């Protein structure tokens, strides 16, 4: 049986035939301090199988919803990891103001759903996303995760500090 690989559109499939759709997303990896565009496969309507695989997690939560309805998914169990396995980041707007509290673990931005419930390609570029990401300094991660420090006190590496 043939597999149909589609880019952002749905075609009828025959009984027993697997339908594979591809879309794009942005992966944010605070462990490697890397932001990159990724391809996401949606097989028979199961978008999250590939997202879980790429994010190396079993459960996601919505960390932020953008104006165009794109969604930032974060590892829902990101804060349950041992302090030595924690890495955090936050998103800032064009004025340097926090858009999110610091988030833990690998995250992915996925485009908005279309009328058929399929995820459209993400509209942000990796470069635009990289400019929005601020990495939390490692010495602040454990205190923040334990609730001993508020998000307003966090200092970020490389690109500046919060106010």
C-alpha cells in the first residue's frame, strides 16, 4: 500500500492506507541553547506522536499562544526533573518584555490549526524565534524550579536581563 505524503493539505485516503502530512515547527532546546526549524509528521491525525518524540517527553502543555494562534508547547513534566537535568528559557517581545514565565525543558512552536484540524506550518522563522528566546542562567534554574525565586528576579544569559 502506498503512503501519501502531503504538505499542509488533506486528500481522501483509501481504507487501510496511511495518510502522512508534514508541517513545520520551531524546536527550542534549552539544554543545547539552540533554536531550529523542524519538520513534523502527522500520521493519520496523530500530530503529537512526532512532537513527543522530538521534544523527548510524554506530555505537553501550552506555554504560550501567539496572536496568529500558533502555540508554544512545553514539556509538562519539565519541572519534575532533577536540578542537574533542568534547563530553562523565557520568551520576550520586541521591547524586551517577558511574554512567558521561565519555562523548563524542550519546547516546540506549532502553527495554528486549519478548518480540518490539521496544523499549518509555523509562521515564525527560527531567526525570529531565536531573537525572542532568553536562556535562564544555570545558577538560577534550581531556585526557580523549587519556587524559592520569583520570575521577576531571574537573570538571563547572553541577551540581557529582565527588569
